[in-house]
């Protein structure tokens, strides 16, 4: 048995019952169950429809997301999340670079690296080198003035943890940022790269080994093994090419507002909804959400 979940942006709430009934009837699905009025609903399916991706494309034009997945095992016991442009709305290194006066150049490298056009580690080292001499205090300034959280993140963490879930933040960014994001949102642990500092200024390098694509896969392996759960019990979320490894290995890998080349390699793509979409596709209703 499979389940189809249709999602709107919770801010626009443009999901119509008549449309859902039409889609359910066309696919021979079960009764529509509303998870959030006008924003999220699901219905059972006997099989994955052959025209799923054509319908997905049509729904994208309507501002809606569609996820079709097996019913069994969809509620997960662990969240593994990327940070930049996933749990927060910015790329931390781009914000630091902007403060250092090299913002446009670094942002271009970041975009190409996240799209899979550049080697992640080489691109990271190139960008960090451009931060050489930046006052360490700028990190706190960026955290205070420029970093905003992705909508729905607090509810995602609080709800999964209230239901016995474990939450890990794994980033190709920097521990100076993951520490704060993990603390605010309630992650149980975090992993990232460490910016090297001397005499109160960035030296333009990071500690080794560098946490990139492979390290995110290793985090999935190590943390799930430590918790005594299967990798299929994990829901992972990210947006960049360096997230593809963990997205492919996790039981459910969610490409959230991802680069097109990344989303194309994932079965679960959320382009319109926020982080609460990760709760809806697990079968949680809005009434089940826990406030942080």
C-alpha cells in the first residue's frame, strides 16, 4: 500500500478539496484525509501511478508539492538535517564573505558547489581562504543580524523528539553556526567544519578532516548504529549536491527547495512547503504538532 501526500505552502493554503477528489478518483485512491485544512492532505493508493511525475510537474505549476511513498515505515525515528539553506535560510559562508567584502565572488562559488559543478572540498577551501584576516567577532554579528530560521523547523524538531525521535545536524558549514542553530532548535548533536582562528582573526583555513559529502554519509551510518536503528528509520533533508549521499541512503531523503540538479535525483521533493512538510509526509496532522 502507498500513500499520496499533497502539500501547499502553509502561508498560501491553496489546496482545494475538489482538486484532491479529482486526483484521488483518477488514481483509484482511498478517502482524502486532511492533515491541515487547505494546506496538506493524503490518500491511500494501491500502487504508484505511472503518471506520477507528470502530475508532479503539473502540481508544481499550481504551487503544490506531491509525494508518493510506501505507507509502511514512513514515520521515522531520526532526523538528519543539513543546515545552510535547509534549517536556516542563508549560506553562512556567503554572509561572512559579504562582511569581508568578497560576497558576490564567494556566493557564486557556493552556488556552483551546491549545484554539483565544483568539488565541495576544493570550493570550501577556496572560499574560506578569502576570509583570511576577518575579525572573529563577525561570526557573532552574522548570527545575531543575518541568520533566520527556515519556517517549520522548530515544530519539526519538537514534534519528532516528543515522539521519541533523535535529531542530528550535519553541515559542510561551520561549528560556530551549527552550535547555535542546534541549541535554538533542539538538535541532540551537530557536526560541521571548524574555522581556524589565531589572535582573534580567521586564518583562512579549516581544521582537518573536512566534513563534506562522505562525512554526512558517515554521520548517518554512525549515529543510526549508535542508536540501534536501521538507516531506513532515518529521514534526511538537504538542498545541495553534498547532501545527495545521505539523502540516497536514508529511508526518506527530502530535497528541500533544492538545486534542480539535486532535486532531480530525489524521489521526495519539497519546493513549495516549509519544514513542516517533513511531518506531513510522515503522517502527522497539524493537530499533532508540538510547539517548541
